[in-house]
């Protein structure tokens, strides 16, 4: 007799263990398959994580597996090991980790094809139907969509999305004999085999060659961890491309992680033009079905390279040889908004260790943590210190905005920046103005009584936008600006703060002939708009691009000679231990956009903290100098990498109850703690009220990650048991920001 070890697909800590079920005689069950089982008299799906000959539990108490979902295992043994590791590291349930690793809707089998729809009658007949039934707008929309696609079958979900019709409309059309609905594969194109267009391959510089040779050694050995520190424009991507090519020659697959797909159109183009169809791109806007399709392609070995965001690290390659994490310092690699709160850089490292693959972390501004680990010998440091074509690094000038005020300049542009803009404009050179705040004015208040217009759902000041509304950037609430102060009734509403919209208006006022593009969340909401703005600027259809940190990433505009940072202080004003690190990274990355073509670029950085080391080191392109100062500060204060940090967040509709529960949790933590964890008293979160919920934080810090996790785990279980049921409690280990 055989027994299956099953993880039940219920997300609850009381169910987060392995249950034994009897495998029926005739069932061909293997580990990694999904099954349906009877769990407390409900039919529930589960993952089979093991099969054994005996069970500790008496057979009379065991039930049989009801049925198989998959005919082949959907999870490998390695993936199961990875899931266990994630459970320990991020304190999540095994089933949460499994669903992350195999992200298909649980009720839908991987083997099940997708619902497809196609026309059953001739084009003429469809056109005739449409002209005589124009009132049935939904039906007409579906048929037009099918016509538009030249009679090829389409995925039903895609048609539904494009037309707004629901399934009943498709069914009705089928009943009328106009369409066919069947199950099949969208990806009808036969797989074209991998070709490497050698023509694109560049002759490497000496630095690039040295870096590549090191990585190749790792690929030969089937292990190795590298930190590639290369200044902006030093040719890191070319090193990746040639490392991947070598990896493919060895018959292996590669994963390339990027912070956000939409921000790296150029990089993806370069990969596609070099490796053609061997590349699959996994971005966050894929539907569940599209995602499952890509997953299947990867699993079946139809692609050799995956370029993806955070979750791409789970790409189910069977023959993984190389994982590259580009812009490894970016916070988007850490999942913060849902469980498991994993870090893709750590998962990548774990996978590489388990699967005999090479890890390459790369950045112009490596995270302090990674650089520290390189110093400790855990990563091999590879450096590209020169820009390609020996282009000089841009010349960075810091402007003290206090001096500007003293000199009577109240404009958002310092005198130096104004002069540079004027000069660039006269020479027809392009420029970028950076500001990490969107909107027009960033807060609105009453001059008489000091009342600030805040969102009624969030305790946060609202932003005034050009169309005349106040908007909350956290929940989307908007309202008109009141003509009198809601508090004192005076006509004394005043506007403060600088957002990207104001920069746009201001520069147009000062230079009426200037052609402006703006790139922020507000101008890129619609699909394709990012690319449109990007291409327009690239084609020199504008003189200036104004944007938020969206424009600080890998974009390469050869025509840009001037970069202006309107204020460098946004990140510095956050009370996070890594505020300096983020400021240094941001200024360096934005400055790196200047002078990538010919000639020396100029960068003007406006700040109220002109003496801050993050700003000074960014000016001097001095990564090591910054690192030395920062690591000394971290060591003195015991912040990461000298400890691990975690935060509990409690939230609820009643501030009083949230506070009381925070105090209760604080006491529980102190009882669980053997003294190896430093626990900070509960405080209201920076975003104290968010979407009508009040929030409190408790921060924990420890040099002993295992003890930290034990305390979190014990106290979490306890507060769930005895705390108020109206309160939500969550934790985040090695969180990115304490908002
Ligand atoms: P990074 O990723 O370090 O910012 P890129 O890889 O984008 O730098 O390289 C910057 C530019 O230099 C790109 O336009 C790239 O095509 C070019 N480039 C890279 N390596 C070489 C090389 N060995 N020879 C000539 N041009 C190169
Ligand atoms: Zn709000």
C-alpha cells in the first residue's frame, strides 16, 4: 500500500502541514502532481509532495485520494525544496510558496488547453450578419474582433477582454452556428529553432573581456556568484549577452531579471535581436492564461532565456545555468504587498546553489548589502570602471537651494539650472528634468489657520493636479478645491510644493518655445503611452523630458546633454535606515542619463542638504567613498547588513483598538524573546491612516536571523489567538521601507 503526502490548498496556519492519504491501487500518482482529496468533508485540491510505503496514522483513520488533476508532475523535487526554504525564510505557508513557484490558477490544470473561439462561417456571411444585426452590439463586437484577426482562432478570454462581451454572448453566437468554441493552444506557431545572430556581437573592451572570462569560468564549473559593478554606460548588457550565449552553447538556460519590464524596452530589444525566438518575456501585465502559456513553453524547453520581473525567478527551466539580476539594487525585487514577502535576489541565489547555476548581480550602484557581501568574499567582484568609447562621466554640480532663497530666487529653478537650460536650448541639445513627485502642488493648506487638505480616508495631504482637483495618491480619492477653508471659513487657501506638472508649466512659461514631454504615472497610465513618450523623445520631437523615477532607469538617450534634479531630497526625508543609500542610487542613476552620446554631460542637483555624503559622493561618482561612509554608519547603528530587520504592521478601523493590540503584541514579543532580538515599542505608522484603516508598527532587529524568525512566528500565532479579530496583523522580514 502507498500513501501520498499532501499539502492542502487552504491558506491557513492550522492547515499548514502534511496530510497523509491512501493512494488507490490503480492510480498513477507521482510527487509533484496535484490531486483532489476529501478534507473535513470538503473536496479540496492539494499538492503531492511525497509518496511513502507506511504512514504513522492508522489506516482506518485515513481517506483515499479522490482523483488526479495532472497526468504529469507540475512541480519538480527541486521546486519542492525551494518551497520549504521559502517557508522558513519568509515565514509563509508552504502552499503560498508553492503557488508562487507554480503560479497557475489552482483550479485550472496546466495540461488543460485554453478556451478558443473561431468563426464557423465565411467572411461574407459574417459581414452580412453584422449589417443586419447592428443592434446586438456585443455580438457584433465579438464578430468584428474575429474578423479583424483574419479568421484565426482567438483565446476566448482575449475576445472577452477586447469587446466587453461576456461568456453568454460567445455561447449565443455558437448556438446560432456563427462561431465554434473549442479547447486548444493559442501558440500555433511552430517553434523556430534558436539562431544566434553573430553580426550583433560586439568586440569587447578589456574590462568587459575580463568580466566575461570570470563568468565563463563559473559557467564551466557550474557554480559561482558575481557582483558586476559597472558605471552607467560601461557595457554591462553586452557582457550579459555574451555570457548567455556561452551558457546556451553549453546547453543551458538563463534567467534575466529586470526591475520593471516597461522601463527597459531597449534592453529587451537587444536580447531579442540577438537571440530571436529563444527569448520569453514575463511582465506583470500578463493575464493568468498568458502566463500559463509562457510557463508551459519554458517548462517544455521551447525557450532558452527568460527576461522577467521579480516572479521570473521562478521560471521552470529544467536546465538552469545562469541567473542575471540587472539593477540589483532596486527595491522592486522584494515583494512587499503580499505573502510570501520574498526577495527575488535571495531566491535566485538559492536556486543557483541548488541547480548548479551561476549568479550575476549587476548594478552601477550596488546595494550596500551586496557590496558588503562581495567585500566578505561571498561574491566575486567584477568591475567596469570606464564608459564605452571612453566617454567621460558627466560633470555634476550641486546647488544649495538655501542660498538661492537668500539671493531672492524663489523660482523652482536655481540660477545655475536656468542658465544651463537656456544654453542647452540654444544649442538644440536635449535635457531631462527629474523630480520624484507627480502632480502640480504637493499640498494645499489654509494660510489663516494652517488647516491642510487631507484625504478623508488616509491621513495624508492631497496633491493638487493641473485639471483643478485634489487627489490622494494612496487611495485615488479626489475632490474639488474648496473656495474657502473648511476649518475657519476664510478665503485663504494656499498652494505649496513642487510636482512634475508644475515643472512643466513653469518651464513653458520661462521658455515659451520649448517642446516638453512629461513621463509619470499620470501620463503613462494607458497601454503603450510609455513607449510613445519614450520614442518621441528619442526621435528628438521634444527638447525636455520631465519625469519621476521612471526616467532614471536604464534609458539611453544619446542626445541628452543636461540633467536637472529639481530636488534630491525626497528620499532623504524618509525616516528609513537606508534613506542615504536610496538617495545616492537615485542621483547617480539619473545623472547617468547625461552625456551618453558624444560630449560631456552636465548635471545640476538642487538640494537643501548640500553637505550630505550621499549627495557629495554622487557628485564625485565615488561609489566606494559612499560605501565606506554608509557601512561605517550601519556598523555603528547595527543596521543591515549587520542585522536583519522586521516589522509587524497592525491595522484596523478603530485607532484605539489597533493601539491596544499593538501593546499586547509588544508584550507577547517580549515574552517570546530570549534577549537576542531588539524590540522597539509600537508607534503609529508613517501612513498612520490608509484607506480608512489605522496602522501601527513594531520594529524588530537582530543579528540572529533564526531567533528573529522564531520570535515573529511564535508571537504572530499568539496574537492571532488572543488579539482582537477586527485587527489585521502582518509582518515583513527585511522590509524595504517603513511606510
Ligand atoms: P550599461 O548596461 O552598463 O549601462 P550598455 O551595455 O547599455 O551599458 O552599453 C552602453 C552602450 O555601449 C550601448 O549602446 C552598447 O551598444 C555600447 N557597447 C557596449 N559594449 C560595447 C563594445 N564592446 N563596443 C562598442 N560598443 C559597445
Ligand atoms: Zn486616500
